[in-house]
């Protein structure tokens, strides 16, 4: 195995008879140089270049610089979902892959590449990797199995296939006793992912158990942002098991942290979820206020995020019988989803369904039932979004009822019931 | 007589179907608020 960057700097500094303060002078602090030499700090490219110039060597092109330590650092950046830094380090690793002698590391790099592609939204490449990794998975060690299942789970989560994501995370959980990098952080991150996927698959009890486990770890490590995210997940779960008091408490904890950190992303989520909680308590005015707050903070966001409060506001006004305002938010929603492929968000179908409910038309030549049967329901079935499927089945049943097709109506009501019933068996 | 019997069955059928549908609709309505309004944090944020 080659020597690492810190060692290379130290050896060349000593060769040039330089002290740490002489080399660091005018570039970085002595303590930072010391950290680099000890391998506890990863300096940016510019610093490496300047140190190399002073030592009269090219530190950047040296093929010997990729070591297990560099690779483990990349794994850690991925664990923290640090996109920019993980791209930078991956490019370094990729260009010097031939210097990695450790076969075990090569296999782990390949497995981590799966999540790397999910993180940079290259889903096509991620899919190809799953296919090739699947072939060699029989020879995987327990450590490799852990990462493989976790990252396959991440791939499915990103594709809105939450039930499949959850299944894979639970598979990964079986290997948490194997040797993992950053063991404790890694395991609790998996718990957090299990909680998220369970929440998305409408399994509030499971989500609650795992978010509490993750929260304990993040609290003891003072990771406030993650603590707030766990509180939000707990709030959603409490709300779904009809414990609105604890739900409110959890959201308030999250808001306090978001305020302290000045974290807008967390605030958006808090407002959105408190809006949902108020809506459930039939406090419609409060619900609208919170949804509006959530909307105001998202004006510069990407469309899939912007349409969440737009959809909630449309539905809230519709529920109140305020068709003028419902129409206003519907139009905005329909405008926003124009440039969005249907696979990007479940809200896209929601606007089309409400277009029918509010305007009495689907906006195309297709009738409402054909649109539901040919597009919406197969999409939800593919993604295993059963809760949402029950919701749309109900609207299809109501459509048939309004058109006096009672036999079809009762058939789809039964389907909706059965879908919900099957979910409670999960 | 036949007509009266037919009308009776038709009314009973409509009554039962209508009742069934409106009960199902009301029960399912309570789930609506939880559909797609709450939002989990992005796990890779």
C-alpha cells in the first residue's frame, strides 16, 4: 500500500531540513499542518499545491497518495451525505485507483459507488451497479453485505419505493455486528433510515422505535440538526397513531432547534407538519397559516419541494368549501408540475385528481376513471404506495357513485378498504 | 303486483348500496388529511 499525503509531506519536509513552522509559514497554521501530517485533516487542493511548491514536489499527481485512510475518509463523507467533498475525493480516488492494492478496499469502493451515484442523482449508473454487484454478492463478506443492503435501500428510497427501501435496510440491520467503519455513527444512521422508510411506508410504530434509538445517539453527540429531524419523524408517527399532544411536543422541539440553528430547511418541514396536525384537528385557519409559512420559505426551492404546501393549501381550501382559493392553488400546482416527470413526486397525480374534483375535467381527452385506472393506480402499485393507493381508489369509487355506476363504486370502495386492511397486516 | 315487487327490490337495492357507499366514503374520509400533507426530512440532506 502506498504512503498517504500526511506522511509524504512529513518525509519531504524532513528531507528539506524544514521545521513545521517553516513549511506552514504563509500557507496554513502550524497546528493544521501537524494535523495533515498525522492524517487527521484532509486539506483542500489549493493547500496541497502550495505545500508541494514549497517542498518542490508535485503532491497532487503522486499515485502513492491513495491509502486506506483516504478511502475511509471518502466513506465518511458519504455517510454524512457531503456531496461536494465526496465528489472531490472520489475523483482523486478514481484517478489513482491502480495504487489501491488492498482487494477488500476495492470491493468496498465499488459498493460505496452505488450510494455515491444515488447521491449525485445518477440513477442509471446506480442501477447498472446494482446489477453487477448482485452477481458478486454471493461472495460478499458480512461487512460488504451490510453496505450493499444499505445502499440498495438508498437507491429504492430515492426512487420513491419506500417499502423496498425498508426491506433492504432491515436486511442491512442483520449485519450491524460485523466490522463497520465509524461503527456507532453508521449503525445509528441506519436506524434513522429505517425510521424514515417506515414513516414513508406508513408504519408509525416501527418508525417511532427507530427514531427514538437514533435520537438518543444524536443527543449524546450533540448533532442538533439530526436531533430535530428525529423529532420531526417522531411527530409524524405520533400524529398517525392519533397522539396529537406528543406530536405537537415533538414538532415544538424541532422548531426550537431550527430557530437556534437558524436552519430554514428544518423550519419548512416543521411548519408543513404542524399544518397537517392542525388540519387533522379541524383547526383549518391554523392549518392554512402554517402551510402558508411553509410555502413562503420554499419559493426558491426545487419544484418537488415547492408543490408540497401548494397541494396542502389546495386541499385545505377544498375541504372548507372555498372553491375560489382552492382553484387558485390548483392552478399554481398545475403550472408547477408542467415541467416535472410523473416519477418525481406523488403530488403530480394529486393535482390532476383535484383538477377533476374542482373543475370537473381532467384537462385532457381522457376520462377521470381511465386516467386513474391506466396511470395513477398502476404507478402507486409499482411504487408500493398502498396508503396513497387507497386514497385514490376512494376517489375513483366516489366518481362512479356520482355517475350512478353503483356496482363499480362499491367495488372500488371495497378495493380501498382491502388495501388499507392489507397495510395494517404489514 | 309484479311491478310493485320489482319497485320494492329496486328501492331496497338502491337504499342498501347508497348506505354502504356513504358509510365507506365517510370512514375513508378520515384518512384524507394524512395523505400527502405530512413531510419527512430528506435523509441525504
